[in-house]
C-alpha cells in the first residue's frame, strides 16, 4: 500500500506539473481563454490528487500492522533509550475532561449555533481547533475563559486527525425536507407584531441584539424555524445550550413570532 501511495503521488504530481506548465505558457502568450481552461484543469487535477492521496493514506494507516515503535518500544540505543516522536505526525493533546464533561461544554458553547453532526465530521489538529475555538469566542461563543483550553483539548482528542472516518446517518429526501417545512401555527397564530417587539426587547434583545441580528445569541431574522412555531416555542421555554428557559404564554409567543417574522 505504501509503494502504491508513493507511485500514485508521483504520477499525480507529474500530471499537475505538466498542466501548470501549460497554464504558464499560455498565459505568456496572452491566450486568455486557453489559460482559463488550463487553470481549471489544474484545479481539478489538484482536487483529485488531494482526495486520492488522502484516501490512500487513510487506507494505508488502517492496513499497516502495529509495530514495536508504535507501542513506544525502546530504540537500539539501549534498554533505557526511547524513540523520539515523529514530528510529522499531529497528535492531539490529551483531554482532561470526561466524555460527558466535554459534551456538556460543547452543548453550552457550540450547539446554540452548530449541529452536533457538523462538529463530529471535523478532523482538525490541535492547532486548528485552537484557532477555531479562539475565532468562535471572538464571534460571541458563550464560553468561560477557564473552559477554553479544556474544550480545545477535548475537541482535538475527540475530533482530531486520528478519529477515523466520519459516517453520517442517512436521511431520505422527504425526511430532510420535513425538517425545514413550515408547521401550522396552532395556538401561536395571529400575534401582534407591536406587542411582540416590546416583549422581544424586554426578554430577548440582551442576547440576540435589538434587531435580532445576533449578539451573544444567534441571528433570528428570516430563519426557517420562525415558521415552525411549535418547535420555536419549545426552544424558548426549555432553553438551549446556555440560553436560559424563558416563560411565555401562547399569546406572548405568538406576538414575538409576529415581530420576528416582520424583520428583514
């Protein structure tokens, strides 16, 4: 498998170099149309190369038998000598959190905006997770400073390069459409937008912003769940992540929905 990987990488690399040479020569001749075509060929070839090498590398890693070096065996330098770690392999820092503690931090800091499936398909190094968490905190993720490093460690250990292939749960076309389809308003129909604006300002704007465009909480303008009134009401009343439960009558919920639906 390793030999096949190396051979394939060389083959793809040679092809890519040839295409890029063609791009350069045509660009020099000011043949714009031909240059664009060749550039597209180069990008397509690069994409195929990346996917091919990644796939074969993954297969190679799975097929390779464990060795004494993998188990941390001593090197030939002596019984007490140890093998130096391979600097080319990205290893996640061990997490000090239990699985449940890590998930609790994720629920509070991440799942107000992101789905759990979106996180689970990531395969980022510790450095990449550090950048991602830092960016999310700057954008308003509800995370205490003391929890930043533990959450980063847990994400890198759980969803790092060595986490294995992600296999999404299958969902049919009809089921996917049903997740976003509007639902009858039921008891939340016929709200008053003016009363809803006052209610929203008093109970929601501190987190979601005065115009519902997001602050600590998420953007609420023109979102599909505004037309799934029962789901919206359940989220408001139960809370989500670090969003606390908010008590509202059916009539108040109808008013808030009428206000949010009027925003553009």
